[in-house]
C-alpha cells in the first residue's frame, strides 16, 4: 500500500486527501442539485459547503490533536506547532469534522434566518461519500484505523509489500492492548507483521456505502431533520457497534478485550464508543419528535420578487 498519490520533488499529495475531497465534491454536487429542486437558496448553500469544508478540516484536526495529545506532548516548541497543523502527516477525527461543519451551518442559518435542517439534510450524502473516500485512503495509508489481531476467518493478513503498515505496527507500544510487535518477524530484511487482523478500514468503507444508499431513502421525507438525525443514529450505531469494536484503539475504560491468534479481536470500550452512546439516545429522541411533526413541502423559502419595469425602464 502506498499512501502517496502524487510526488513532485519533496512535495507529496496523499491518497487520503484526494479521496476525501472527491467524496465531498460528489456529495456537494448531489446536495446542490437537490437544493435547487427544493427551491432553496443554491448560492448560499454553495457558500455554506465551502466554509463547512474549511472549518470541518480545522475541527477534524483539532479534535484529533486533543484526543491524541500523547503523540504531540513530547515535541519541543515551536516544532509542536508545525506538527499540530501538519495535515499531510495524517490524523483527523470524523466527529471533529462533523462538529466544525455543523457550527458553520448554525451560523449561516441563524444569520439568514433559514431552516437549519433543510440544509443539514442535504449535506448527508457528502458526509457519507467523504467517509467512503477517507476509509479507502486509510487502506492506502496502511497503519490508519487498523484492526485487532483475530483468529476469526475474516482476519486479513496484510501483504509483505505494505511497508507503511508494517513499519507502524511493528513498533512496540507502551499500551499493552495496542501492542502488535509480538506478532512481527523479519522477512526479506524488514519487519513484517504476519498475524491476521480485522480489516477495519474495509468495514468503514462498507459503512459509508450503507449510509450513502440509505441517505437517498431518508431524503424522500418531507420532514426537515429526518435525514440529519437518521445519519447520526446509524453512523453512531454502525461505527460503535461494528467498526470500532474490532479496531485497534485504546480502551476507555477496559471493559472487555479479546485479541490474539486464537481470539475474536474484540475490544470494549473505546472513546468513540463512549461518545456514540449519548449520540444514539439523542438521535432516537429527535427522530421521535420529528416523526410527529407535519410534513413541510418544498419550496418553503419565499424568493424575493422584483417589481415590473415602468414605461421608461424605471422601477
């Protein structure tokens, strides 16, 4: 697996960024088209998307840094500042990106007195496609979001050529539930991890595909907010219940751990799983409220009218 999409001299462009961008662009195109069909403000929605991407990246990086401070705390000043903003080194949080995007939506909808949910619903395809692109990018990166060692038949043995994967996984980790170095051996002059692991990145791709397909059914609803909260519900359920259960992440707290060549490769509870619990509860509560509301047919925003021109061309 090669994380580099394009390299010109010392400048590199990673697959991760390219694939996420493609996913967001595809989703933005779908959302803009639906905004036009629903009689919403397309130009304003385009501005929202631009700033949601910018602040989404800021939020994604900020949350990652705050939740992974151990990777930065030993770096001297001012080098640490460069490491924090260096997105090319990898490391973003999907939840942080969603928070950044939602804050932009809140700002725009309050400033221009719009219905928040009507625009938020149309952002769901872009987020789902972005998840697909990001997780495929994780596969290209190798070490990102790797799964736990498992004895189950679904275990995936990374090829010896996946240097980025082996270089990251064969380094001893002080956290015992994340240390895979014991499964490494030297093959062809390099350390190679020979144990099968859960293909957690592929699980994430499948989750993104499920959400993308489901979004088209959710968007048929005429109840603003239905798609938004359905996304939060099922993303939290699938991410916490499937992907995160088999993903090599620190356990907070260590409720259950079963990983090894003769074990399932399950770990509970990770930080993401803990965050997902209140999100699931809130999503269910909001969906019950929205279901009891009357439909709101589109268009709902009155477009400004222009008075007809007078005989002399004056208004």
